[in-house]
């Protein structure tokens, strides 16, 4: 009887230790995945795709000022990262980059997983319904990225793409302007710019709509690509071609971020962008 009781006691002790260990591991894991526990007043958590060179990309080390991605062995670099650094410094906070799919950026902001979106995002009227934006930190024009030596390399008007297979990134205004091309074969929107580059390389599409910095980036990274700039281009609004920081509605960060952005001159913006284009990974 005593042996049975002792055995039960040992089993109970082992079980309690096992459960305690599991509880400790589970708590640590949830902190890593949610990310909110590592935030706080001293941290500025910025969401971006890290896949939209030269605005933002993923790299394997901290070369050229790369910043470690939260919960990830990789680093983020690019124009957005450099702007995020300046904002974090101006706020007196530590910069934390949170790699987030494009469609997840606004939900992540509104659920407090990130403090701001710095991801080459345009302050469109539709987005302003759910989040606020800072002043612009870059302005650009729309271009088309095509195959060098192909039928559309020498296009000067968007109407030269009549009959062409054209796409753009999902849930961006880039995709909505494609319908301005008469007779275009509008293809399904794609999740990311790397995916569109692969589709263009393989001939699945004839071109994709982008902004000039990404077009320069694409043609610099791949000798088979050409960026087409238009004499007769897309009709867009000023907000469509601007880039701004996304923040929560009525955020106290807005005025502070605007004050910091005001200290970045247009000349410095160009310098930062030129460096980003030069430093982008070849894989991008």
C-alpha cells in the first residue's frame, strides 16, 4: 500500500513539473508571435512588407544600415527603413521592424500590433476612412515595368498597352488605374512585387504598374527588365502618388511624426532614395 501511494506521489510530482514547464514555454511563445509584449513606451514598432524595393526589402545581415526584423533572423533595408530610423530617433524610441503582409498592415495597426505603417503606402481616400496619415515623405509617378526588347519597351502612352496582359499589386490603386487602358487584358492582381517580377520574367504578364523608384529598382536588379515612363500617362490624384506614414485614427504620434518629417528636405529624400536603389539586394 505504501509503495502504491509513493508511486502515485511521484507521478503527481512529475505531472505538475511537466505542466509547469509547458506553461512557461507557451507563455514565451505567445509573446514572440503576438509581439505586443515587446512594445511599450520605449519602442516604435513599424510594419512593412520588406519586399518592395527600393522602399523596403529583406536581407540577410545588417549591411548598409539594415535593421533586424522582429522575431526573424533576417534584416530589413531600404528607403522606408531609413525614414523609420529618423522618426524613431526623433521620438526617442528604439526602432522595431515588424514584417507584415501588405493586406495585414492596416489590421495590424488597428489592433495595436504595430505603431505605424512605413511601407511605401499612399494616403488614398479609401485608406483614410480607417487610418490617419502623416504628411508625405515621398512623391512619385506611375510607370510600367516590361521586358527589355519586347513589344512594349518603346511605349510612350498607356494606350500603347492595348491588348497587353497587365497587372499590379493586390489592394493598391496601381491595380485600379489599369482600366484606363483601352482594350487591356487586365490580369488578376498579385500579392507582391517579387511575384510580379517572376511573372514578367516568365512571360505570364507583359507588364505591371508600379511607381518610379520600384521601376528603377526592377530594371537595375534585372537586365531583362525595362521601365517605361509615359508622355501620356495614368490619371491620378496627388494622394495616389504620394507616400506617407500610416497611424491609428486620432493618434498622438501624427504631429510628432510630421515635425520629424519636416526636417527631411527634398534633397535629402532624393539622396536617401538613390542610396536605397544602389544598395538593394540583387535578388530583388
